C-alpha cells in the first residue's frame, strides 16, 4: 500500500521512523511519501518537506509565520491529492495536522492520527471536531483513553513509542572517550529542537554552567542545526554540542536541564534527575496561561499526576533558579533518591515497548477492512 505521513517536528520524525520500520514488517510492499526528517528519510521513501521548515511554537510565533504555514498547508494538501495514498498517517503536530485531517475527510481519504492531539490541555470541545474528521486515533498516554471515552470517542491505546526508541538504543561504549568527556560528571542541556526554544532557553542554560566548574556541561544539538548555529550562544565557552547523540548523552548524564516536551520523558526513562524548563514570547505565554487548563507542563508530571520534577516557567526561569534546583538534584541525596523512586512509578504507568508495532498492525488492519 501507499502511505503518506505528516510529522512536523523532531519527536514526530523519531516516532514516524519507528512506525515506518514496523509498517514494512506488516506490509512488505509499503511505499512512503512524507513530511518529516532525517530519521524517516533513512527508512526509505520520499521526503517532501523537512520539519525544520515547519516547526513554529507559540501563539505569537505562529501568527508571525502565518504566511509560511499557509503555504506549507496548501502544498501538503496538493501533494496528498496528487499521491492519492491508500493510508494517511498524521503524527502529533495538531495545529497543522487537524487541518490536513479535515481536507482528507472532504476527499474521502481515511485518516489515521498517531499520537493524539493534546486537546485535554485546552479547548477540550475540539474533541467534537476530531470525532468528525479522524477515523482512527492512536493514543500514547494512559490517561488519554478515559478522557476521550468521556467525550464518547473510541480510541486505541498503543503504549508509548519512546519505550520502543529507548529499548532499541545501543549505547556507544567509546562515547565519553571520543568526545573528550572523561573525568567529570555530565550535566546534559536539552534546549529543544525549534529555533525559538533554543533562543529563549539556551542562554540561561549556558550561564548556569559557570556555577558548576566541577561538572561537564554537554548540549544535545538538534539535527536541523549545525555547530555554527550554537556558537552564537556559547561566546567561546568550552561546552560541546553533540548531534544525533541525545540518548548517549542521557545514558551518561548525572543530571539534566530539559526543555518541556518529549525530552522530559526521555530523561526520566534514562533515570536522569532533571529540571524541566519553558520560556517563550511573553504574549504567547500570557495567552497560554489564560487558555491552558493543566497543572503541569512536563509529561513526567502529567502522567503520574503530581509534581515529581521541578518546572521553571517564564519569569521563574533564570540562571539563579536553575542553579538552585540543580543543587538539589546534584547534592541533596534524599531529594535525588526520591525523584528516582518516582521514576519507577512512571515506568509502571508507561508499560512495555511495542507501541510502533501495535500501531502498524492496527493501521494495516483498518486499511484492509475498508
């Protein structure tokens, strides 16, 4: 069958690649065309547009880049219509993908939505629209099943694909030596994969490094950028930026400062005590605080439904506050042990690997029954 996938950010590229790998096992004749990234490209098929040209985050940023977003939407619709896939798979990225879902439904294309939109965070009535335009919704967070059920929508819970990625990871035994990281404990800096995230978060992450000369700070570089891009923030500081090495960094890290998003869950799965941070355009944050109705911003806290990792948001995010929280997870053994014990509870709630394989089988099953 012919598959068209749409992923608009780094996490979607990761999960899309895992799904494509499993689809090829279920359907050896699978052909792929997609919006995505380098990981999906490595699985074969045709990369139409890279997520680096699509990922805009925040109300203000979306408004400022509206012309580009509309061009991408129009191009995606035309490309889908031209390709006429047997299966359309939309991966997260709801601001864009729900519009693609509506278009697909108008054109009688079955819509599979993998990693359901986080409508539980704000404007929950969007579920009513999703019911009309999405044929099969695959959820990866355990609490989402009951949420959608309360709105009268049947969904498939497939588990979390991050478990697949972590289980498949094979650490590089020479990682520390190859990158000259021996001798000091590592504090990982994960400032996100979008330009505006890095712009708002990385300067304060770097500033706090001066407070900890006995530790080695390492930046996990986003694959859509290069070393020169990060150099503008480093100002000559000897902090390495390593690309395509996030899991190796986390598997060797003593602590981490992590941008809110998928990476918070990855850090927890690697048992790295962390601080979760978020900062953005003040207008976007102000609007978000008015409309978002959740207690936490990190997936770790949302899944266990209590604050097991610290969250520093907007004005609370400064080198001073980062340093204070880092001091807790580095030097307070009781605090550190408590966080790691809470990670055990998270592991139990997350379940076992297999999300990608389960989703692939369901997608093929639904496609062949239509």
